[in-house]
């Protein structure tokens, strides 16, 4: 007899496709875009049963849920690998309908109606984008000066799939999710966009410019194809 898999279902306004998340506390969650029924979730679970069981088996030690937060979709710790920062997250339920995030000396405090996962997610994404605006332009400026590539301005966004872009007038856009990548991959993405200041295409001349600033760019491209697992669920929800 095949043992059924216990799972929860969450509908997300930001989700474009159905996906399954295996959380560190061994719970399984199906995230559905609006418009799909729970019947779709059940079929999806059956299709991915082998993958789910394999993922659960790989989980050894996992972080405990902080007091005040029993929802696996919310983080207990944030690691911004690109800038070497780590934040513990504490959730404190209060009578307020609002969500308030405070950055303390030891981490982040989130106060308010913390049972509202969507609202907490919006607050965390706003904080992440603010952190990226604080830190990413400085790193880009240092690389720009080091390699003599002058851009016009930099914009920080929080996009689903695009890590960065460069416009015809020399404006660079960077994804706030870059903060979760290892520093060498953040550096590759920035150098890639800076190379577009000289070649606004992907011609051999463009890749020659990338190679000049990042001789290991081919291995970095291969790594970039596997980095989606480094992005926490609350960022994508």
C-alpha cells in the first residue's frame, strides 16, 4: 500500500506556476497560482511523490521554528551570502493589524498580525529591496571604477527571473535576489551587465569583454543555472 503524503495548499497572487516546497520542518506545501483548484494540487503531489520522498530523506538537521511563528513559509533566519550578513528573525504577535519590521543589533523583529503570511511576505520583500538598494550600488560602483566601465544610473528591482539588465543609455537594473547568491556570482552578474555598456548584445566581442573582467565566467554561467534553490520561498511567493 502506498503511504499518502500530508501536505498543505496555499494560493499565491504572485505565483505563475504551481510548485511544491519541502520545508526544513519536514512539512510539504503546494503553492498554487490563483485560478487552480485543490484537485490540481492532489494530482501534482502524486506526480512528484518520488521527488518529495527523496527531498524529505535528504533533510537531516533542520532549524526550529521561532516562538510566535508556526508557519513554514516564513523564515527564521536570513543569509545574505553576497554581502556576508546573517539575520535571525523573531515574530511577535500583537493586536495590531499592521506589520512592523525592526532591524535590531541581533536580527529582525516582526511585530503585528504575523498570522497573515501574505502581509508578512510583503514586509520582508520590502526590507530585502531596501537592503539591496543600500548595498548593491556600492559594489557595482567599485567594479565600474576597477574596470573602467561607466554607467549612468542603477535601479534595484525584485523580479521573478531576470538577474540584471543594461539599457541603451547605460542604465543598469539589478535584482534584489542577488543578495542571496555567493559573492562570486553576484560579481559575475554585475560584470556581465557592465560589459553590455560596451556591447549591447551577446556577440563574441561581448563575451571577450566579460572574459577580460571575469576569466572564470563559463563556470559561473553553469552555476547560475542552478541557483534557484538559494532563493527562499517567501521571496518568490
